[in-house]
C-alpha cells in the first residue's frame, strides 16, 4: 500500500470522529506476524524519508525526521522487537503516533489496512513467559482464522527512553 500522508490515513479510516475509532486498528506485517496499533494513536502515515542519525541513542532509534517543520524522533519497530533489520524500500512507511502527547515515528515494513476488532474478540497476551516484549502487547485480536498482535503503544518506549529521544530531538 502506497501511503504518503494524512489524506491516505483519512481514506483508510474514513471521516469518523474519535468515538467511532474505538476498536479500530491500523495493521502492518513484520516478519511472519501481523501487528495492530489502535488507530486513535495514529496521527499520520508518511513514506520513508531522510532520517538524521542521533548519537548515543539505542540501536532501534534511527534518528529524527523533519516533518513540516517539526522534528520527530523515529524508531524502527522491527529492530525494537529484535527482528532482523530490513532494507527500507518504497513500501516502508513511518507511522506517526502520539505517545504520552509526544509525536514519535514508527518505521514499519508497510501498512496493511484498518480493521475493526470487537472487544470480545481480543484475548489477553499469554502469560507463559514474562519477557520484555510482553509489555508491548495489549492483546491478541482474533480476525477470521488469523491472530493480530495488538500493541500497547504507551509501552513501546520506557519513560527514560522517551525522555532521551525527545530531548535529543529538541
């Protein structure tokens, strides 16, 4: 899907107000899995662009971008989850989200679609193993015969990491 801005995001979700965004998720593949973010956290989707590297950042923080005069820190979600890095291409996007009222860009391989998942179709994440990655998972959404891993956007960055990248971006 070729997505290059707020207009495409509006096309994906339609002209709906925030109340009707409940239960809607922007989905994207990483590796062999399909992930979802609550659409209410997404402000826009832009194509990959020049990322200015910042010193002393975690490896998954790629740097910052200048988006219409606003400097936004950018994190590679694939690297955050410990997956093998992938060369950015024409399908790679930056999903701009608000984390604790701070704009952060999330680099993903591509975006798939916006889907609705009813609350009764979402299971809590398994508690078999308590690793760092389990904190990122809000739940598991059952869609037809597949499972979407629904991310807890507020937990993708620890508070100290969020402070570090926002202070570097300002």
